[in-house]
């Protein structure tokens, strides 16, 4: 039975790490689900308060992921159309060219939104760069959390051997 749970945990961890790159998949919450499953069915963590700490971290990172991209657009001078364009570009980028579309989508969406707001070419590029920067920072934040949760689980499982 432990083997079944270990396989499920590994699958959840894999999906969690992949979800760090794809906005449609909530990477850190899925990784946290793997942590809970591992804790309750495979090998408990040494300190149970770590579960609450990681729950808080996952909630904060999930909120920050949405906020960072919007903040990047606003910080670089974008308005509502730039923000909406960035989000729309991210969604369209998922379906058009997986991988590259995720990077280019928010950039192009924010750029088009900025041009619709009447920004000149330089400002539109600056705003688009803000969207790109926000997306990259959010992705890195989610990836770090998912990878660290993976490390915690591997560490606890390896102590079984």
C-alpha cells in the first residue's frame, strides 16, 4: 500500500513542478497536496507545525503569483488594458505555442494593451517587459516552493530506507 501512495506522491510532485510553469495548473497547491499525502500515509514530518507553515507559504505564493505580474505591468507604467492584455496573452500563449507561448504571450498581450492605451513604442515595450518580468518572477517563486516541497518529501522518504 505504501508503494501506491509513493507513486501518487511522485505524480503529484511532478504535476506540481510542471504546474509552476503553466498558469492553468496550480503547482504549489498540488505539491502541498503531495506533502500532506506523504505526511499522513507514508512518513510523517518531524515537526507537524511545518504543515501549517507550508500551507501558509503556498497560499502566499499563490496570491503573489497573480499579484506579481499585475504589479510588474503597473510598475512599468501600464494601465488596465495592459494588465488585461498581459493576462489574455498568457492564456492564449498556453494554447498557441506551448512553452514559448507562455513567455511571449504575456509580453505581446501587455504590449498590445499598452498600444491600445495610446502608449508610444518605447513605453509599450517597457510595459511589456514589466509583464514578462512579473511572469518570470512568479514562475520562479512557484518553482522554488514546489521544488523545496519535493526536497522535503524525498528527504522524509529516504529516511525510511
